[in-house]
C-alpha cells in the first residue's frame, strides 16, 4: 500500500439539515508507510496522527430564508423494491 496522500491542511465540510450522529475512523495502521508485518515491521503508532473535529452552529442570519427540505419518501427501503417476475402457469 502507498502512504496516505492527505496533508495537514486537508479537510471536509458539510451542512447537516437535521440533528445527526457521525462516526469518524481512520486506518488503524497509520499512513501505511511502514511495514506492519514481517522482519522489517515497524510500530504504526509512529505514523499515526490525531484527527481533529470541529462542530459549528451557523449564525442564524446566514439561515434567513432557508427552509429544510422535505423528508424523502422512500419509506426506509432507500428506493428499493422487491423483484417481481412471472411465476409461469400454476397447476
């Protein structure tokens, strides 16, 4: 595997339209730039770095005129429908 291409300034940002629970995980092997097994194996903790998380509440003035979107109507099936097929003649 190659080393992780992420840089310290890399980030992502999103806007949640409703309360949400998030989980963040990074590879437990650090950036994988050191062998994790075999005779040359190193300690992955040497290449592990903390991940920062910041949560902001937007200024209410920024939300003026914004209305939440209508809830999706997929009824917990995420748009999937059971397959239907012709069973052929019944006897």
